[in-house]
C-alpha cells in the first residue's frame, strides 16, 4: 500500500452519505450541465450538482452561482454506490442549515487531522485506526471531536471501551489531543474612564476600582486595573476561558459604575472587553513606560499611584 493511500481515509464510518444528508463539497469542474464536486468528508469522491439544482431562481450563467475551488454546502439527492453516482443540490439547502453543516465539517476535519497525525506518528494505517478509535467515538458520543475534548479532563471514561493497538498509540493520541485542543490563554482588555468630582473624589475612584477587581477574584479571573493617565484606566486579564473572561470584565465594569455613581461619579467605556494581541500589549507597555519616564521626577498625587489594589 502506498504511503498516500495509507494516510487517506473518509471522515466517517459509512463509505457514502445518505439521501438528505448535508455535505461539504469542493467545486472541481464547471460545465454547461452543472458542477462536478468532490465530497470533502468522503475522501473526495465525486458528486454532481446539476445546473437546475444550483438556484431556485432563473440564472443566465452557472458561474454567477458557483466558483471553481470554492467550498459549498449541499444536500444529497441520490446515491448509487455501485455506479458511483452522487447527485447533489445547492438550492435545496436551507439558510439556517449552512452554519450547522460548516460546524460539523470543521469538527470532523479537526478529528481527521488528529487521526492522520496519529497514523503518521505511529506508522499505522489511518483507516484501521479510525475503525478502532474515532468511528466508535462517533457512535458513542455523537461526534468524535466532542469525545476528544472530553479526554482533556476524563480520558479513562472516554476510552474505556476503545481497543487500542498498544499503549503507545493511546499515549500518542492523548498527547496530540492535548496539543491541538487544549484551550490557549488569551489576553483580554477593556479601557475605561473613571471620573468623580465630589468631595470623596480620589477615595471614591479607589473604592470603585477595588470592588471591580474583587469581581475577578470571585470568578477566579485575575483582573488588573492600571492607570494610564487620569482619568483613563486599562483593565486586563489572561485566561483560557475567553467567554468567561469577557463576561467577568464586563461584570467588573458594571460594579465600578455602580460604586462610582453613589458618589455622583461616572464611568465611560472607551473600549469594551475584547481580545488583544501581542502588538496591542506591547503598545500599552511602551505607553506606560513613557509615562513613567515623564513622571519619574514628579511627585504624583494619590490617584496617580493607583496600579491595582
């Protein structure tokens, strides 16, 4: 068996899709009768979208609706495994079903990539590994991707019925999943202005910011609030749970707003909670260093000394 064949395999246990299945295809060739496509989830077997199945509307040219090399979501109309005919429709795909199919395809593609890496690493046949590992997980968990994610916290439960060729294969798979699927820490940030001109002024701002940081402590998301230049503050955190981090930053802003309003102060959100990259992070660091350089010989007031609580 050639090396290419050894590492080539469909995503799912069944060799062909069933009628009414949604599939992801890639357009390979366009003719007057329609578009010939490869079914990406089924090892690139060929299918045909007749021109009449491209759109419900009347069209002058097929190229108006479909482009060479583009991925499309289609629904299966007919399957003849013996003759190798698979007829598809683009026009009969409901708009709300497209993101569902794309999500399933992306998850299946990720599983296939992991299994191919495993086959290459352990020098085994990809299809044989799928028969032993991924396809049983599809049956048990609905999707092997969901099962793989569960192994990050409970591998024994996921693999309790799986017959691995040897222990090394299992260890290699867990290592690949860990590297591919473990959530990576992301840096999150929000920029706010906090002002208070009442008698309590500086102390009110301190109290509000302190209470805002406590929200992070309660949610186990460490929030650091740094003064840029009065009245601008930067709120930042690093977490592997992106959504929780964004929600916690917003909850912190809400708490700061609640406290400062008691003293007739105000919070203005200059930039809402968001993911920032290394360039943004470096720009902030440079800005803060420049400000410290400018102010190093000047005694700051109490408010300017606030760099978190």
